[in-house]
């Protein structure tokens, strides 16, 4: 036999050896591994469900630095910050932190000063009028008293006169007595009227003087000083921006800055309405800092808001969540951006598989389990779920291989039920005549 014939025979034998296992695999029952190349493995280990959010550090306790507290009483409602120390400045108690623009109150000062002067003039006029009227009334009473004495003398002198003259003297005396009594009553009334008038103008004068005093106190408060020692941190306005030079301070929101207590820090974050139902007080949190990604802190959820809110530049409703930093250090500063990983659930030594492998049919969860060269549709009982995987309670064991994409004929494959699982509800199928019949799912014997 020639060498060429020998080589051809050897090559043919090699092709047979390679093709035989391939043909055997393709001939096996069930889908082959070639049909579904994406395969996952059932793993055992600690399984965690987390909610990840960004937040901002804030001191739990702080001393508020505010503008004038009685600005509303002085009817000064808006004040502008003219100057303020840089944020992060460490100040001592009594040091100047900010100055407010006094031009806003200058018009009010002139207005209340004029009002006080007018009220004082009215008070002086009322007092002079009352003095003059009462003095005139007293003089009239004195004249009537003298007239009464004259009438008495006239009656005595006419004691021996004719009866008509005596009667006239008696009438004149009675008229004088009645006039005097009425004048005394009128005097008391005029005195009461004068007192009421003086109380009225006096109250108006006092009100204007109080307003002037309040405006002066507010003006004195335009120089804002630190009530205690600490680090100055600007407060945020309603739109989330921090106050600085040019910001408006209102009578209803006089806060300018704070002096935080850096020994007790918390991260304030906002969780969307989908994930907030998972978050609860007491859950552990891993905190990272954008300023130092290598540092990790531990924390715990201390509060979850009951009411949602809409944050600026966001259409979704969010809920405020507060996370206490358990071991703060001296490098933490209010306003630092944090990453918060809230652990909402934890299962130790749990079996889990990728979410991509999990399917559902009429409420029944299943996976396509690969065993050797065959694939079966296996029912599974599931537990908690995170963004990537799901806990498997029954139906699989550690190391099992599952397809991450369904095979071509996966829907027609019979479902391998869990032991003791109830039968699934029958499905409805329509025949070509339009009639309806119940078709029970296939059950593997």
C-alpha cells in the first residue's frame, strides 16, 4: 500500500472519531448546550438586599445663627445679606458672622420717627385741650357757687317783703342750686371724657414708641454675632441653595448659618416611593464619602418620613430617610456628599441564582435546569430578591447549572413540580371552531 493511501485512511479515521461524540450529543433527548450558551450556577453564601442612595452629611445638633428675631413685629419682612464670613470659618462666641443691608430698614426708621412725632403732638394737644376745658368748667362752678350765695342773701333780705317777692327769691335760690348741681355733674363727665381722650392718644403714642423701639432693636440686630463658638455652616434656602452674600433673609425664616456639633453626624437622604417600603428604622447602612472614596463608615437608619415630597428638579416623589453615623471622626464636615447602602434584608448561607434564570408561568416560578446534555423546566420556591439575584428555597441545590436564556422549545417543555406543590390552575385554550376547553398542564410522571 502506498504512503498516500495510508495517510488518507488515517485522516478518515480521525474524522470519524471527532464526529461520533458530536453526533451522539445532538442525538440525545432534550435541548443541547449548543442551543443555550448562557449558563448560570446556583451559589450558596450570604445574600443581601440593599437600597443605594446618595445623601448629605448634617449635624444632629447645632446652634442656629439668625437675623433679628423681632423683624416681623417691626414690619421689616425682607433683609439682604451684605457680608458674611466664609463657610467653614471657626468663630468664637460674640464674633461677627454677618452684616445685613440697612438700607431696607432706613425708610422704616424715618416712617416710625415721623409717626412718633405726630403722636406726641396729638398727645400734647389733647392734654392742653383737656386742661383748658376742665379749668373753664371749674371757673364756671366757682361763679355759680358765688351766685348761689347771693341768692341766699337776697332771700334773707326779702324775709319781710311781700309774699310774692319772697316767693321769687326762693325760686331764684332753687334755680341757682340746681344750676350748680348740674355744673358739678357736667364737670365730672368732662373729667371722664378728658381721661378717655388722654388714654386714647396715650395708647397711640405708646404704640408708635414701641414700634420705634422695635425698629431700633432690629437695626441693632443687623450685625449678626455668633451665639457660641463653632464652625460656620450656611443654611439652605427652600430651593436647596445655600445662603450667601445677596441672599434674602425673611422675617419668617431668619436663619443665616449654623454652628454644628460635629460629634453627632447623620446622613440625610431621600428614597423613592418604590424602595421606601423596604426601608425601616434600625437597618444597618454602609456609608461612603465622595470626598474620600477609600473611607467606609457604618450607620443605622433612625427615621423614615411618613409623607412623601417632591424635591427640586425632580418629578418623582421621595421620602426623607435619616442615617446616624455610628463612629464619626474629625474629618467629617456638614454638607459632604455621601453614598448610602441600606441593607433592607439579609439571608445567611442562602442558595441564590441570577434573576435572568427565573421565569414565571401563571404565578409559578421555574428555571431551566441543565443536567449533562439535557434541560428540564424545574419549579422553584423563591425568597427575597435583590437587583441581581433571587434566593432559592426549594427546587435546586448548590452547584446546579441553569440557563440564563430560555431554550427554543422551552414553553412546550413539561414542568417538573416540587414535591407536595399544589396543582396549577388549568389554562384556557381556543380551538379552531371558537369553542373553549380546559387544558390541564402536563405533569411529569
